[in-house]
């Protein structure tokens, strides 16, 4: 089966991991801060806080921004469930802003009109969490203008988008947001096995996320209440989890980071080949917004004909196609909370026709040609 996404592990990755395994620290050593520093520098942000996965990072970002009971977070319905779940895990309410039918990202127009209505009802969100679907940035400048006007904070779910750009600057620079979060799950652009990171230009937010990542405990004298009692001393200032990334994972991340630009370039080659090869087929190819350069985490197409049959036929031919995403409000858990997918008609329509084709840097020309041929046959 040709999978829809796959990691690449090189000899250099293996050596980087082995080196940490032979060192003094498997966790809480020097490699995680190095990874954080290099990743922040890559994105052009002042700070980066690594964690055990992107779900944890999204949660830490929301907690650090003070999201809690009586607050609201709005996100996209066309995402992995974690983007919405973090609001509920903070005890807040969640709601969904329908997607733009061209980009499949949160619609800025829908956001603007929902904000106008929420203002009248005094139900404005504390946080808006846009998701850079398939690796293509949302229109962050427009969302930031709305944030100025309505007074909400912005957390970017950039799980798909590391290595992508918006207005000629790297996603994660946080020029138009408070925090941006990346995932290092193996299907994403670079991997640490499991792992996530949050970038920000706000040093207080970075401190809060780091504090909550490790039980709410500090060893920094300047942050303590009263005086330190000695070198052994620490204080718990808040209630947090253990959401730390290990040194082993960070070493893999640092090694993979060196190939990030090459990976994104290769993903663009694959996308261009799909664009050419599928040009005459009755499908809609992923639209590329001129303000953004996608990292091409996914290559999602829309098929007019019976999606289920085409999907099944491709799987039977050994093509590991996938579907991204079932609208979150259609999930039983969200249905029980009273959500209806029909409130996000664009997300539902998109979902019903969506197929993600295999997209990963080590996909060979022969494999890609097989994907295209099988799709041609399935569409006949
Ligand atoms: C993968 C993903 C997540 C969760 O990332 P983990 O690192 O697996 O926790 C969240 N949001 C989106 C959009 C994702 O694709």
C-alpha cells in the first residue's frame, strides 16, 4: 500500500538519536532548548516551547492565554478533533466558523459576520483558533484586523504548515497571532515520533506555557513567592501536567529540521506533478492562495462522482488515500453537545467529496504515476 503520508529517517537522524541515548540526559537536558532555539529562529519568532505533542501545545497555549469556564473559543470545522477539544479541556465553550469553499480554511467573511452577531449578544470569543489546512496559511492579516476590532486572541493551529509561508514570511513568526503550534507526528512535515511546539513573540506567554508544561513548577528565583530556600528549592505556582518533549525526540527534531526546506521543495514538486498529470480529470485540485506558500502537508482533491466508490477502488488498488476531515461538529461527542454539522454547510460539502492523495517526500515517480493511473481508472 502506498500510504498518504510517511516519515523519512536518515542515517544522520539515527546517529543524532544514538548520541543522545549515550549522553547523560534523556530528558530535561540541553537538546530540547537547542531545538526550541533553532525552530524559533527558523520561523522568525522570539520564543518556542516544545511539548509532547501538538494537542498538548494547543492546550498549553489556551491555558497560558487564560481560557477557562465562561470563555469561548472558535475554530474551523475542517480540522482534526484536537483543535476543538482543547477548548473543552480548558472548561470553555467551543464553536465553529464555516470554511471558505476555495481554500477550505476558516472563512474570514463567515468569521466577520459571526463576530458581529456575537458582539450584539455579548458572546464574543476569547480565542480564535484558525487551522492552516493542508499546509496553506489562513489569511492571518485579515483575522488579526478582526482581533484588533473585537478584542480576541489568536492561536494558529499550524500543525500542517511548518515550512510554509504567508506574505513572504515563515508561518510561525506570529506577526499576526499570539501563538502558533506545529505538530511533529510522523505524517506531518518533520517528525519527532510524537511532539509539538508553540512559537510566540510574547515572553510572558512563553514562560506560562513552559510553566504549565511541567506541573506548574518553577526553579527560577525571580518568579518565586518569597525567597528561595536553597539550590534544591522549587515552587508550584499553578496546576500543570507533564507535557515535556524528551531529549531523544528533540535530537530527532533537530536533525529533521535541517531537511525541512528540502522536504517542502520536494512536496511542491509532487504537487506540481499532480497538477499537470490530473489536469484533464473531472476533479478540483487544491487551490493555492497567492498570499501563501503551502507546505503541502496534504494534496486534497474534490471528486464530483461517488466519493465512497472511488475511495474504495483506490484502496483496493493499493493506494492509501485518506479523507481530511470529517467535520468536527459531525462527531458523536459534539452531536451530544448539540452541534449540527449542517451549521457548517461548506465543510460538509467539502468533506463529502474529499480525497487526500499520497503526499510525502520519498514518494517515487513510479508510485505517483501509479496513483494517477488508478485515479484515472476510478473516475471512468
Ligand atoms: C496532527 C494535528 C493535530 C494534533 O497533533 P498531535 O501532535 O498529534 O497532537 C492538531 N491539529 C491538526 C490540524 C493536526 O493535523
